[in-house]
């Protein structure tokens, strides 16, 4: 049997092909098993075997959904605020998992996913949320597998009136592909993403965010920051899409990349698509090495260049780690 | 009931006059080796150029259409006439140009501009140059400004051959290949070392024949330490069938030289504008693009600069106005290859009345481009909720020793800004007009006065009504 290649993380509005930035191509192994995440769950969350939620699309695209259907979908219904986060840990190599969360009106939910493959291999996960009126969901994803492991995470959400979907992503190790789509269908709904990463030698990070504003007065705020060293390769695609009718909406996207090696490849494409006049959209990106003035300042205080690089890279990660709504998880990461 | 505030579309009636299509020769519609051969015969091409054309046609037939960008389904090459020769030969005196054609350029203000403020003019009508002249004092400096076809045989033949379609090759994309096969007309400019051409040279392109294509080739070589400002203008009357513009501009900026290339593009709304422009800049050289895009039904337009030499730099200033029925996909590309290179990009776009404006860019920093610096600012203004404005900027950085920044904003005319001006005694109508004029100011202030006036005439904003 041969593995097959599939296109994922496609830009909704592609650009010049020769830039090789429009999408990613990954190999899907034939030998894959239905994976199970280790779950820590509060008793007031209802669990069931769900149908594959194809109506909620992820940023990875629909081509790969056929592959995700190989997994049975674990469904969760959240009726009210949960005091403790739902923790999902993924350690099984060559496995595929699927989760569906239905968060009822006014409920709140924290989900923490940790992807930590300890051997070379693949891990595929699809997690989607139906976030109903005035509900609030915070999804934290921590990618800390071995450098030679490969994790594909597809995330999707439908966000209803007045509801919020906040995403915290921390990429520490491995070859990681993340495709996230959030549809702000209800008026006053919002999305935020705080993403931090360290991508090193022989590692890849491929991110595709697609935030679609349908409702009025919807808001999205995306911040990504990280460090590349060795022969790291990173692609960030972030699309803010204001559809007709999304008047009064705002969207903001900011990327800050620190480059520590001459062998890195950094590709950034922050896209704004706008069919609505009464919106405000902006994006900014800064890419480069440590500014000379800052380097000089810190070296004159006795720090070496290596210590400075490490300190600044750590600062980028720690800013986001401190946003995780779980002290235990924060502490274990900070160690 | 008072009318809601609106901004008037660009007034094209000034350009929308047409002459009867009284060509002296026209190839049949479509694209075949036979047609390409006939064009080559008409031009009395040297043998290498004939072979070049036929190879380019092969490449055109092999290449696929791009899958990104605005649709060009309305363009059917089987219905495009690729060569239309007007009933005149090229001359250096306006008095020798046939009246109808001369009147065309008079109405467009070209001869007057030449008299008052230009060092030389090339005027192309359909597929051929009809007028080309350069002022004596400029020619005396050794500046060459001539029709490129005439220059294929003569003292600059070898220079042209060694540069022609080396920067934009036929395999670059399908319409570059098309250009290579059927190109006709256009100018060759050579500025010797150390020569500064104090006042601009201009080429103006007028496409009169319906269903025709214009494929002029502009080749400019600015030698070491030289300085030139080149202005390009274009227009056409509107027809109900498609016209095609697939010109090509190749610019070679030598060591410590400077070239400013200004364009006011005002093709009619049946035009498919698939133009390719590229510059390569050597050590210490500087390339400046000033670009105003107002016309065409559909545009694919991305002037590209290769900062090949160390300490070379590029500045790009552009504005795009997409009105009803227009889909204008414009932007720029820059490749930082040398060390200590700089690029500064400042673009604006306005969309109204259902127009679609897309800013598309690529900033590439190569591995060896140490200390490269690039900053880009892109602002888009949407005038109503039936238009569309997209921003698709790509950055590819392959060295740590670079500094790249990009920012973009999209939105409508700020109510706060209007309120501020109104609180200072300005009417709402004037306030909105002032804001939009200011928005387009980035380009108009880079142009010579006469062209800034023309550009502002093109925009001509009319505000009506109460607070809406």
C-alpha cells in the first residue's frame, strides 16, 4: 500500500504559485488507527458518540475530512460553566482523533489539548465547536512532541450571537500543521488567537487561520509571535474575511517573527478580504533579527548574545503561556 | 429627499472618442504560426527575431492559465486581432502625422506636453509608432530615444538583442509568451553613463481599433551614474467587445543610476490589461515606480524589481481606483538579492460602485541579501457596501539579517475625520472630497504638475447631499 498526498491549509484567495505559499501538501499514511485522547473531564459534561460534524469546516479544508472520518467522533455537550478545564492528551503515534463540542447558550468551557508524541510518527486531530449564544470557549493547544514527530490539528467553530471563541496555541517542538477556521455567524460574536512558537532545526510549522465575519459587529484579534532558528521552516497564512452584511465589524492581525539563523525560511501572508464598507481591518507584520540597539543594550549589561536570544525567545512564549486558564498547565510549561 | 452622499466615478468621456477603423493592414483574428509569421514579415524582422517569435508562440501554447486572480473568461484570443497597422509611417514631425491621428493626440494633450515639458515623445496608435522625437539638446548628450523596431537594425542592434526579453522571458507566464510572439511597436531608450536627462521622456499608447490587442515593448537602459524620468500614458475608446493590452516593459538600471517610471493607466472598461513590467537594479542604483491605475475592465499589473546590486533601492508609490464593472488586481513584487538593499512601498486603493480592487504583492529576501530592509504600507478605502477590496501581501524571508515590516488598513471614510473638518467650518461634501483627495495624494505629489492635474481630473470627485 502506498501513502497518498493531500492538499491542506489552502488560502481562500490564492496568489502566485511560484511562491509556494498557497497551501501545504502532506502525506497521509495508510496504516492509521482510531486514536483516543486521554480525557480529564468534569462530570457535568455529557459525552456521546457523535456523527461526524461535516457542517463545521476547519482551516485544513474539506479534502482531508474523508481521512478524519476514519476516527469515531467523541461528542461533548456543555450546558453550563465548567469550573475545571477539559484536558485532552494525545500520545498515540499513527492515530487519528475527532472531537465535537456543543456549547449551549451562556455556557463556558476551557479545553486544553496537549500533543506530545514521544516517537517518530504522525498524529491527526480534528476538533470543532458549536458555540451558541453568549457562550464562551477557550481552546489551548500545546504542541510538544519530538522533533521528528508530525502533528496535524484541524480546528473549526461556528460562533453564535454574542459568543466568543479564544484560541491559545503554543508550538514548542515537532513538525506541526494547524488549520483553523472560525465563522462568526452571530452578531456581536468574537474570535481571538494568541499563538507563540519556537521552530528549530529540521522542524516545520504551517499555520492557516481563516476567520469569516458574517454577523454585524463581530470582532477578531490575532496575535502571533515566535522564533525561528537552525533550518526551521515556517509559513503563516492568516485570512480575515469580511462578508457583506458584517457592518460594524473589526479585524486585526499582528505577526512578530524573530529570526536567529541564516538558514531559516519564513513565509508570511496576512490577507484581508473585504466585501463590506463599514468595517475596520488591519494587519501588520515585522520580521527580522534582534535589533542592534537592543542587543547592544543587553550585552552592555553583561548578557551574552546566546543568553539574549534565549531570553527573548522565552519571553515570546511566556507571554502566551501566562494566558492559559489553568495554573497547573502554566507551571508545567514554564518549567 | 436629498441624495445620499456619493463619489462620482472617474469621468472617461474625455478619452472615449474614436476614429473610424481605417487601418492599412490588419492580420486576421486569432493566433497561429502563420499569423505570427505575417507579423514578422510586416516588420521585416531580423531572422533571430522571427525565430524568437515562433518559439514564444510554442511556449504560449504549452503554458496553462493562472488559477489565481480575476477571471478573464471574456477574453477569447480567437477573436483578438493582434496586429493593426494604421495608414501612416512613423515620423519625427507632428505635421507629417495624418490629421485624424494627430488630432487624437492633440486632444490628449501630447504635442502640447512635448512642447512645454518633455524631452521627447513616442506616440503609438494601435500596433505601430506614429511619432517619435527627442529634443536636440537631449540627443546631443548621447541619449537614444527611438522606436525599438527601427533600432533592431543599427548601432544599437546588438545591445537590444542582448537585453530583449531577458528580464521578462516568454516562459515567465502565458501573456509574456503571447507578447514575445506578437509584440509590435514600443520604444528603446539608452542613457549613457553620467548623463542626467533633466526633463522627462514620454510614451503614449492609444488603441483605437475594436477587438484589437496592443503589445508594445519598452526597453530602457540607464547606464552607470545616469538619471532618467520616463512617463507612460495610455487610453482607448470603449467598445462592446474586448480589447487586450499585453505590453512588456524591461528596465535596466546601472550602477549608481536612477530611473523613475511613471504610469497613468486609463484604458477603457472593455480592456483586459495584462501588462508585465520588470526592472533590475545594480550596485547603488535606484528604481522608482509611480503608478496610477484607473482604467481597464480587468487588470493584472505587478511591476517587479530585482535589487541585484549591493546598496540598490526601490520605491513604489501607487494608487488604484476600481469603479463599476472593474476588477483591478494590482500591486508589486520585489526581490532583494544584493546586500544592504532597501524597498519602500506605499499604495492606496479605492473601490466604489461594485468595483473590485485587489492589492497583491510579494517581498522576497534572499539568503545573501544581508542587511536588507523593506517597509510596506497599504491602505484601502471602500466607498460603499457593494464594492470589494482585498489585500494579499506575501513575504518570504531567508536570512536573519533583514528587517521586514508590513502594514495594511482597510475601511471607509472616517466619520471622526469628517466631523473634525466640519467642526472647523468645512461642509460635509468638501470634507469628504478633501479626505479622498488626500488619500490619492501619495501618487499625485510624485508626478510632474501636468500629470498630477490629469490624474486629479481623472478622479474628479463630486459630493452631493446631506449627512448620509
